[in-house]
């Protein structure tokens, strides 16, 4: 490969198809990174090249936030090339390969951006003609971006040569296959195929036989399969089938019309008919929420974490993997784990999620993840005072429930935390999604002297409680959390006798205390506390003084939490109300945090050197590509493991910390541990980190009998081996068939774990693209130290 295309300096390959290769390159004139797509046709045709370049120049006039702009077009060595804006992120095809089918909410949030992009192009007279998942990018901010309008044609150029085909076979419209007609409706058909693939998790038409594909597209109606778990209602299915009508005249006519129909589906003019009017209203509000691009993401994230339970043997790995997908989430959790409040749990500085689970417990880390996740998904609007107050209030309730639970239900404190956090979910999400309605609710409370629940019912048609429970049901919350969202009746609360009753009582007590903090004037506090003590006395015998002490302790913890995630308590209305209640307590906590030990703040002292929490998210994010950041994370991990080795530990837990450290430090796609099966004399994959790591680990089953391949060479000779390019002709013959069929990464590295020159295990790490793994001498030394710690742990355990 030449190091230049035109004036552009090639950095690395990003991907390739049958007739094209995409590179990351540097524009030396404007000093920016760009993506270059080179096109190579089987027959050199100057006229075809000129036509394509002309179309690309036309498409370069498109300017839209959902379209990847073309900067330039040219020829190099007889092949045309297109220069695009470089969009870091992933394409839809990669997302579907990793996650499988998407929920309708998430699919439609993505699809809205697709329709916006092709609609703008159509209005400019340009047809895409090759719409498919790999041409739909999702950038680092979650924005949908469509590329490859460079092979688009003018709409008025209705027909082509009879034998000419442009596009990808499985995404072609019937009229294009039969009559070579390309227009807006043919793009709509391709868009329908993309929507089908998002909903089902597989292409509507698959295979490699050209004639079979054409027959299916031109003679058969495409219908959704009858498979378990497919969440597509009749209205959405009908909408999809209109886009996939084989007759163009029966098809949705334009992207604009498609968007209008989609909006009608998501935002019906009236609540859908229901035997239960409350449920109908909740369904209506949920549909309004789903229009927001962030709601599906929040729903999927919270649902994923709440489905991970202790009963799952791989719960720690699953929780860690869910958190590690999100850099910002990982960063904030590590800062919380290493804050003054949590350091009392012991274990020294913590630099991995896996060790955090060992030190603090599974439930504690899961609850941190859910809490920070709520904040992360809401931070675009968290600057508004009311939403910030609601978020603080929900978290104070959670901390209060945990603190009170330690006195009365010590084994259930983390359950109490999560139940109390979501007790006011309806109110929290109303403030986020329905700003105008929230303002009207507050106006009614202030001017009409009605309760908040009565005002919510008047404005929304449903109470906050019912709305929250409806959302919890759609998120698949367990019954424990769901039932704890129900408020208690007025009067004295009877003694709870079951776990579910205790969680409901603790959630209600904590949230009622938060309501009291936000509304009661100073001269009435003692009276209201006494009433609260009497109401919950059978469940909280510590009395009025006990409640006051719980409030003071919770104020300290929530103040530390607010500092870490970036909420200024002094600028928050609810924060000011907390300060009015506990001025002495909070001022003391702030003084402690502002004090220094050895020239550093106490908080900074608690964050390990190299842990992601040691810097701001922006600084850490910028540093993750550099050698310093990688080395620092490795060194912090080594210290983490040293701390674990001197404690009582389970071997799998320690090995998981080692793998996670490698995974984060070098940004591998996957890191997998394999162990020797002495009975069958073979290496077997156990667990790992990265997309589909568990499934991929199961494909690592190979004999330790001599074979002339890379894996046998590394293990028999006890040498670390880096394969930069598995497609290199010099090495391809030494890549075993089982690897080609089951993994087939572009580059990988092997670290054998040997005792007395016998390989007992192996750490494998990979990346998709050739040349993507680069390890400096210093990094290699640190990675080998981690490997040696793994060997030491195995020796100690045996």
C-alpha cells in the first residue's frame, strides 16, 4: 500500500469491501484527519471514473448534520477516490453484529436520523442508491451520520444501461433490479430493509447467490419472522410493510412522508384506546419519551444492568463488561470508589471495576453504575435547576434508605438503595422529558395549593407514581423495585415482615424525609421529624434522634457524590435546602474535602495514579490514546493486583482484574483467558472482556499436541508473540483453521502463563484491523509483569 493517496498521508486502514478500501489519512494542508475511500473496478473505465467523480462533486454540496460531507474527489493510479470527514465511532452493521436486534425504541431513534439525511438529499435532487447498515455511521456522541452519497445519481437521471448495477445486492429495490430505475422510492425500499434488519437482527434477504437474492426481492413480499422476543406491534409492522411494498406506487412516497408516518406512530394525537385509562395514558407518555434519542439508550442501559443478578455465575464479568463499554461511566465510578467515603471499606486504591466489586460488593458497584448512568444520560439538560434538584433528591433518598437500612435491615442495604433511588422515577423523568408540563404542575402546587400528585394527575392524566411504575415495567425492573415504588397509605405504618415490605417501607421513609427537607420551614422541622418518627416507629425504633443522625450522615455522603459527578450544591435549590437543614454537618464535610494531605486533596489521594478517575473525564479521554496513559493504567493495575495478592482471594477474581487492566490500558477489542485442560491436553477459553467475549472464548478449544502454528509455538517455547497482520502471506499458513473460522481477528497477541516451562494458561488479546496493536518496550514490560502476577496467583492457589 502506498503511503500517500494524492496529497493525503495514509495512517491506517479502517475497513474494506469487495470494490473499495477505506483509510484513515492526514490532510497536510489543513492538518486534520480524514477518511479516504478508494474504489477499484475489475475493468478500467475512464468514462465511468469521470461520471462517478462528477456525481461525488454534486453530492459534496450536501450540508446536513446527519450526512458525512465529501471534502474532495480525485484519481490515483487510475482508481477514483473520495475524501470524507473522518467520523470516529461505529457503523450500524458493527452495532448489529455486536448487539443483535435492537429494541423498537432504539431502532426508531436511529432510523429518524436516516430519514432526515436521505430526505435532505432527495430535496437536493440526489438519490443515495446504496443505503445499507455499513454506510450508516453512529458517531461518538450517538449522532446518526450517512455516508457514500458519492455514488449517488441525479434524480432526473431515471434509467441506466441495462446491464449496469450500482449498490449492494441485498439492499436493492425491485424496480431497480428489473428496470434499473433509481429514485426516491427505491431509497425508501432500501431504508425499509435497514429498519427490518435493526428490528430482527438479521438482513431481510441474505446469501451470496445473485439470482436467488433477485428472485426473493422481486417476487416475494418481505414479512417479519415469527420468532420469540420480537417486540414489533401491528402498527409498526404495517408501517414497515408499506416501505417494503414491491410495487413502487404502493410504497411510501418520500422520506418526508415516512417521517410524518413515523411521528404519528410515536406521537398519536390521543392516548391509545385501552380498557384501563391509566395504562392508556402511560402508553401515550412512553411513546412521547421514545421520540427522544436519549430515552432508548437510557432504557437499554438501565435494563441491562438491572437484569444482571447474583444468581448468574458470570454476574461480575457481565457487570464489569456493561460498565466498561462507557468510558465516562467507568471514570466516575472509579472516582466514587476511591472517594473518602468508600475508602473506609479498605483495600487501598482501586483502578479496576473488577476489584471494586471485590472490595465493595457486587450490589454496591451496580448501584453506583445505575446512579451515575442516570446522571450521564441526563447531563445535556442537567444544567436546568429543577432537574438537578430532582436528581439530588433521588440520590439523597437512596443514601438515606441505605443508612437507615444498616440499622434495621443490614443485609438488604444495597437493595434499599436501589429501591429508594427509583421510588420517584416518574417525577424525575417527567422533569426531564416534559419540561412544560412540569412547570405547569409546579404552578398548580404553588397557586392552587393542591398536592403534587393531584397536580400531576390534572396535567399529565396520570400520577407520578403510576408513570414511574409504567416506565419501570417497560424497563423490566424486578418485582422488588417495582413494588417499592408504591407509596404507603397515610397513618401509622405497620411492622414489615417480608423483604418486599421492608424495601417499600424504607423507600417511602427515605423519600418522605426528602420531601420534608425540601418543604418544611426551620421552625417546623422538629415537629415534622417527631411525626415521621411516630409514623414509622414500628420499623425504625431509633426514633427522632436516629432520623436526625441518619440525615446528617447522608448529607455528608451526598455532598461528596455531588462533587465527584459535577453538581454544585451551593447553586442547587435542593442543595441549599439541605444546607439549611445540616449547615454544620455539610460545612465540616466541605472543610475536610478542601483540606490537603501531603500537598494533595484527600479526594485526589484516594484516586490511584493512572486510574481513570485520577483526572477529569476530558483529560483522561484525551490521554487514553497516549503511551503515558496506557502505562499509568497498567501500573495502577499492577498495584491493584499486589493489594489483592496479600489478601484472601479467589483465583478467577484476581485473573479478571488482570484481564480488565490489559483491556482498558491497550484498548484491545477483546482480552480472553484460556486455561489448560490436563485431562484432554488442550487449551480451553474461560472468560474475558470485550464484545461477545464469552461466546468467542468458547471457540478457543485447541489441542496442545504439536502443530506447526503460532499458538503452539508461543505455548511450547513460552514466548510472547504479537501477530501484526493475520493476512500477511508470510504468516497466514501458521494461523490455525479453528481460529480463522471462530475468531479471525486482524491482529492479536499471546501471553503464555507457564510453570516449570509447562503452559498452564494463556492470555489472548486482539483487534479487528491489521497493525492496530502497537506495544512499546515499556508497555511490554508492564504487560509481562501482569502476566507474572497471574502465574504467581496460580501458584498460590494451587
